[in-house]
C-alpha cells in the first residue's frame, strides 16, 4: 500500500487554514455581537434619556409660564429672570429627572449647568423675557456615569457616553375656554405679515387704511342682532371653546348699527378701566382699577387741554380749569378718552385686509388694547396690537405666533 506523503501534508495545511479562519470568524462574530448588543443598549438608553430631557424641559418651561401668569402685562415685558426664579425653573427640571431612570440607573441627575433659559425661535440663551428652556440629560463621565458595555469590553471599551437634548417653549395660544373671548372681533392673519408690535389697528370704520379686522358672531348666524346680543353679554350667546386650526367663526362685514355700536361702547366701559395722563390705571382705595374715576372728580388733565388733541371728536373735555376730566362727552353720552380695555381676540386665516363676510378658520389669538373709541356717526374704534403676552389662564401653546403665548408649553426641539 502506497502512502502519498504530499497529500497528507496538504491536508494538514488545510486543517491549519480552517483553524485560522475559524478563529477569525469567532472574533468577527464577537465584534458583530458587540455592535448589535451594545449599540442597541445604547439606543434604548438614549431613548430613555430623551424622555427624561423632554419631561424636564416641559416642567421647567411650565414653571416659567407660571411665573409669568402672576405678573401684569407691563411686568412681563420688563421681566428678567433673577436668581430666585432661576432656581425654581431649574429645580422643576431636576425634580422630574430624579423620578426617572435610564440605562438601569434610577433617579437620573441633571446638572444645573445643563439647564439653559432662553427664547425660541431661533434659540438664544438669555434671562431677558425668556419663553423657553433647554435641558441636556446625560450618562457620561460628567454625571450619572457612562453606560456599561457587554461584548465591547473585550476590545477594551468598558463604557460609553450617551446624552439627549430637548427644548420646550411657550408658543402661541391655541385654545380658549367657553366664554373666555369677550370682544367679538377678529384680526386678519395678514396684519401680522405686514405690521409690528405696538402698531394700531382699526376695527371701525371698515374702509380705514388701518382696518384689517372684522366683526364675528362666533358660530351663530351672521347678523347685527346676534352681534348686539353678544356685546350685551347675553348668557345665551357666549363665545364657544375655540381651537386654533380647528374652529371656524362667522364674520360680518360693514358697519354696526347705532344700537349695536352703543352696546359695544357700554362693553368697552364695563370691561376697561380709566387711566391717568401717563397711561397708568387709576386705582380706588382698595387698589382696584376704576372705570369711573372722572365721575369721582379725580384730577387727570394736569393742565393739558384734551380738546386740542389731533382727534378732538374722540376727546373728553376737561373743565374750565383743565384739572378735572369730565366723565361724559358734551352730549352726555359715553366716556371716551383716557379709558383702555386690554383683551384677547381671535386671529382668522386671511391673506388680505378685505372686509370678511364668511365662515373663516381661526389660527390663533392676539392681544389688543382698545384705547380710541368715538361716537356715531364717526364710529371709530382703534386698538394697539400688543405682543409677548402670557395668558393668566392655563391655555396651551401650539397656535400661530400672533402675540399671545400659552403658559402650558410644548416641545419644539
């Protein structure tokens, strides 16, 4: 029997190659296992950290909204976050994070240095009139420790960094409760495309160059009689629950009849308050704004003759000494000058200032201060459109950016 020595040697060589290939394949398999298991575990941990960052940012921004809700509009415009409020805002984020876990670690810690107060959008870190909070949740060497690896430690990687970032902001008010909207007027979206905060808008007359609005009877039939009932605060005609991008209101073009216009003047007097020459509310003995300060003989004019203003038909005359504003116009009707009514109105979806006469979608809310009202036949109604106002009621954001912010925030990043 002959033995082929060369064949045996080649067989041994093949077995050696197989062993080498097997070893390489095992290493590759372990590498893929490390890639699949460790990366998958990292992704799960990152999702958990993202949920924590989201919740923390929402909680912190909600605390910011609550702070704004306790202020007047003037205070809101001048607000700068102090150390005490900064602590409240950051503690809200830290407390939420401490009630959650990520990567098997209970009670995640968020550093105060990873909580940023600012404005959106675009994001700017600032304590001056902020409306947003950004939060970073970490599992790294800075805080909470790196997440452990499984197979990757074979290759010398015992842990890895994971973090997540979230930003929450108070955005445009998107909801209004039943009865919350008091003035049945809407402003065209187009006004905000072409004007800036502090500009005047005319509600009447409709053909004024400043006019970019229309009367609304909410969801009721569009007619002057129903609008008068709304202005008279008839309990059967309250404003409905209003949802931006969902609710539609009926709008009425043209001028109001004299009786309906008078109802508007009465509502203006009831809802608003008297102001002094500097525009500050006149307060009674209990510190409440007065609606009839002139009737009480409070000195308001301070040697200024209001009859000489640019629009004298809208001015309430002073007495002969120019020191006390008379409560009534010369015809003994409604008070006009030095009276203001701040309120919110809906914004309707229109690309022009044409007088609306149809059913139109509501896209948000605006803050106005009605401050210029004249009798018939002029029927002049003008208001200042104000911005960056946080509603005192717990309304949600998510509506259009028209100057009114919902104190209940939403995630924006």
